[in-house]
C-alpha cells in the first residue's frame, strides 16, 4: 500500500507539472505574439509610423527617363503647414500658366500643335456647287425635287471634278477661292467677264471620331469652322453624367495624349482646347476609375466614385460612415497615393475633432487609399478571442478525472 501511495503522489506531481508547463507555454506564446505583432489577426499600420514597412515604387534620380526604383517612403504628417504649402503651389502654378493650375498639377502632356484656322481644303467625297452668273445653261439647277447634295458636283476619288467648258479640274487640296480662280481662268476662253462662285455643300472628306461618354458618339465632319476638342464634343451632344472629362484621350497617328477638359471648363485653360486634325480619335472615358478606397476601421469600408475628381479626406471618411469608435485608432489615419508615378504616404492625427478641419482641406486624387488603423485594445481583444478557445480546451483537459485512480487527478 505504501508503494502504491508513492506512485499516486508522483503521478499527481507529474500532472501538475505538465499543467504548469502548458500554462507557461501559453503565456509565453501570448507575450511573444503581442511583442512581435506578427500573429495578430488583420492588417495594421503599426510598422509604418515613420516610413513604409515595405519598399514602394518611387521616382529615381533621373526623372527624365521616368525611372522607378523601390524604396521605403517617408510618412508626411497632414498639418496646417502642409495644407498652406499645397494651396501656395496651386496658386503659383495657376499664375505661371495663366489659368492652368489644375493642368499643371495633373501633368498634362498635350503638345501645342500651334494650329490656326485655315480655309477648308477640298478632298475626295466633298460636294461643291459651282454657280456661273448669267449662264444657267452650265449651272446644274437644283430643281424642286433635288437636294443641294444631289445637284452639286462630287469630288472624285482622284481629287478631280468635271465642269462644262472647263474639263477635268484637280481640286483636291485646294480651297474654294483657288478653285474659283482656276475655273474663271478656263471659262474666260468661252465666256466674257466670267462671274462665278464656288460653295461647299457637303463636307465629307475630313472627319474626326468622337467615342465614349458623349451623348451622340460617332463621326464628326470637319467643315470650314475650326474643329477643336470642345467643338467636337459639343457636336456630339456634350458629355454624359458618367464622363471623366478631366481625362479625355486624344489619339493621333498612333500616339495618345491626355486632355484635361475640366481645367478648360473650370479654370479657363484654353491650352486644353487643342485643334483637331482629320483622322483624330477623341475618347471620353467613364469615371469608374476615379475611385478612392476607404479601408480599415470604418463602419462601411469600400470604394467610392469621385464627382468630377473632387473629394476631400473628410468627405471620403463621411462616405464610409466615419471611423469605428470602438475599434479605430483615429490618431493614425493614412492616405496612400501613387497616381503621380511615385508613391506617397500621408498621416492625419484625428484624435481631436478639430483635426477634421485639416481633413476637409486635404484633397484626394483618383485611386487614393484611405486607411484607418486599429486601436491597441482592439488588437489585444482579437488576440484574446483567438487564444481563449485553446485556453478553455487546456483547462478542460487539465480538469479531467481518471476513474482508474478513484476519481483523483
């Protein structure tokens, strides 16, 4: 009996030791988890208080080559000084360009083609009408059942027309004034004191293509009125409510430029109203790419479409239902940006309500990411909620009674 008692005592000591070992291991694992922050569920900005925790693409030293290199990006605090500096930069660029402050900020690369208004030059497919005064016999009458186009003279594919007593005349690439002089010279051999006029009835040889978010997409003929970007879009019925008129694409001879019509409409930047050439393609894209993303500890995270590229940080937070007052750390609100070809990180400390005035003055750009960090107590609760089932299981195992030893552990 004495030996049996010693065996039972040693067994109980072994079980107690294992329980202590399990508890110590559990506590050590919890401490290491909280200290390293590597196993805490969810995302966090804990490691990016001063700079990004991962390397991001940034502009290299040789900016002329548009070279990008990976590097850690410094976090810039959103302060009153930053807001004032941004306003000054915008005003400075506005004054330096005359009107294009918004354009300078978006780095528009539309070239200045320097096109001035010129007389329309005829081409194959155009229809003209030649009127010789006092000689109706050589002027094709319109009649009561014929339209102006039906009674006109079509410019053939080879760029010529045929006119009585003048024969075949090459008119492609010439203006109506030049065609009038040519016909007058030829008809002067058979008619004294020739008086004639040449008018363009239908402009069909030169056209531009307007597609995308316009009310009437399709071909727009170029006539004797100078065809500009604004003129082409107006002829297409104007832009729709879903158009991104700050990012209109102009394609010419295999090259594409971005035109900022919003700067033209709102800032009066006439440099954006570029002249169009035959064969140009104007594409007005929709605004679905003009989104900002509000993530992290907000009530309704998601993406939100910007209205005419105008949204502030305060508006974006409001769209997301503002920060979650239970789990959010309002002192760490990040804005992540990469639309300029180089990554930027900004930080707003909104622990005090009046800091939201800075958020209202901080404009966002398309594809910006707003992230609200999680509070430390919420991170602790997430760890505990994940460890608690394991702790309960260990406690259940340690409290198990063994019938072999008369119910003793």
